[in-house]
């Protein structure tokens, strides 16, 4: 979800055309591993480094077209797209999840996710969102029901700042349509919103909503139809030195040449000594309200997805998608939770907070009936950047996570980058996605 970025690196080098699977013919990350290896000691780390000396030979077995066997644990948006890219590259791929693709405990579950290119100075994410959009559109076109809903995305703010200025620059550099709107123009275009106190807005007409659960489940169906294997089982790993040879599933061991763990909020539970202080889960609550009977202003044809920057305290939402209700959420990291044990009951405090905001900014929805609520989680890295890197002691293991509340839209590109690490023998070349950049001090900079 959008918020201000304080990062001072431009990354405009990433605006040059990238090699994307989207250019080839033909688109919140959960899984089920509940126990992990013992803490990494100096001895085991040295052993892992020694194993790394032979890792290139191991990983060469998983080069494109080699039909090497790769196991992907976690069938959320990151894991499913990684599995699909590996399948396209010619590998034999087994995708495993404990509760089903985009299940209702997963960060990839639920109805809707926003896709947008506005990221302030963080052009790397604008590029990834743009490249990923092509894959989402392709998947949506092949699905029986829509996966991508192009209702546009509107950001608005009480004062023009660097985040908005840089977002406009990056969008235009990418050749994406983007409009800068005054308060008067906003009020004319979007009369369902009260823009009191707003100075300017930024509208991205080419973006919109992704139907999250449907998207992941459709992708997994495509993956299986293309020759991939999906198994719904729990998974765990046992103590090892050097490359990982197998994971223990409910039905027995699963051996593979390489492994990807894309477990979202469960990733630090499987690798506690490595990640418990670098990726953490927080409680998030979202609410849906019925629009007035017969009122078409809140349908996707009229109302965009939106984010009110609200002097740094961001709220966001969606139009009434598929008659589920108008969605509202507060983009703040909630309390730390365990994804296995946290309560899935919404709180009165969170609902009252949303209603107060709704009544101020959407006066036509005052007294609207609450139709639905959800409690999910973000899995946050220390700074909001993704984790796509090798395990330091098991070179044939790739760790993928840290969606940090904004990851879903980037699933196709995250999967492509993770698959590229499996297929090669080199390190992660984008420093922002490396394990070494994940600190233990939580300071979110990307949204």
C-alpha cells in the first residue's frame, strides 16, 4: 500500500528495458513448513561456506532447459509465480502448500490487491509493477472471471511533496499515462470523495485491482496444466550441512536439486535463527461497507482505487468490486502476531477508526452497513524491501519473502528473479533484495 518513501537512491538505472518473461510468447507467499533446522553456528556456517565452493556444480543442474527438479514450498503469490517461471524454463517443479493456494490465512488470500506504479523515488518497484502488469493482464485474459480490474488508481495529498513529484517523474519516464489533478479537478472527476484540505492528486488510469485469491488459484491451475505438480502437505526441513537434499512432507521425503521457500509470515518460523528478527508478521484489518441502494458512484466504472496520504497517516481502499462492498483499510503496521495463533476477529477500535475516516472523506457512505471484515497479516522486512536471496549455508536454497504489504502486485517479477537465482550460480545482483541488507531494526521505507 502506498505511503511516503524516505529513500534517497533513485535507481533510475532500472528504467531501461529489462529482460522480462512478459516479452516472451505465450501473472500478504504462504506455505506449510512449521519446524526448521537448528540455529546456525560458526561450525555449520563454515560448513555451508565450504559447501558453497561446490554449489555452482549443484546449481548448474538447474540451468534452463535442464529439467532439474525444483521444489517450491509455499503457494502464495511469490511461490506460485516462482514455480510458474521455473516450469516455463523447462524444469520439473513441485509446488507445496499446507492449506491451499492463497488460503484464508495467507497474505495472498482475500479479494483485492492494488496494482500501481507510484513509488516515489523507488523506481525499481515502479518498473517491477509495470513489468508484472503484463503478466497479470495475460492471466486475466485467459481466466473465466476477471483477475485484473482496470479502474485506475488515485493518490491524493494535503500538500505536494517529493513522493508525489518523483512518482510523476518515474511514471512519465516509463511512458505510463499519469495525470496530476488539482483539488477542483479531483472534485469534478470523483464526486463520491470529499477532497477538503487536499492540494493535489495523481491518477494512474492504467492500473487498478487484482482479485487476489482468484489470481493465485488460477495461476496454480495453469502451472499444473502446463506440467507442474502441486501437493497440499505440510513440510519441514531437517538438520543438514551443505546443499539441501530433501524436505520432509506429510507423506514422506521430497528430494530435489534445488529448493525455494516462499512462506510469507511462516518464513521466519522455519528459519528462526536467520530471519526471526528480520521478517515479522503484523496484524491488519480491512472492512467492507454497502453503498447506498441504486447508487452507481461506488462501482469500478466510476470510482478508482485510492489512497489518502492524510498527512502521512495513509488510508486506502477500493470501489465495490463484484458486489462485495466498498473496501477501506488503514495502512499502518499493526501489532506483532503469530500467523498460526492470532485472532481472526476484527476489533471495535479498528472499525471505529475506519468509520471515522470514512464519514469524513466519503460522506455519502455515512451510516453504511458493514458487510464484511477480514483480519490478515503483512510479513514485513526491516525496511520494506523484498528478500530474494540464497540461504547463506545452503546454496541450493532460495529464500523469498518480505512482501511488506505491497508485494502482491510484484508477484510475476519476484518469481522471475527467484527463478533466475535457481537457474544460475551467482549471487543476488540487486542489493536491495539481498539478505545482507535486512537489518534487525524495523524502519519501513518502502510501501
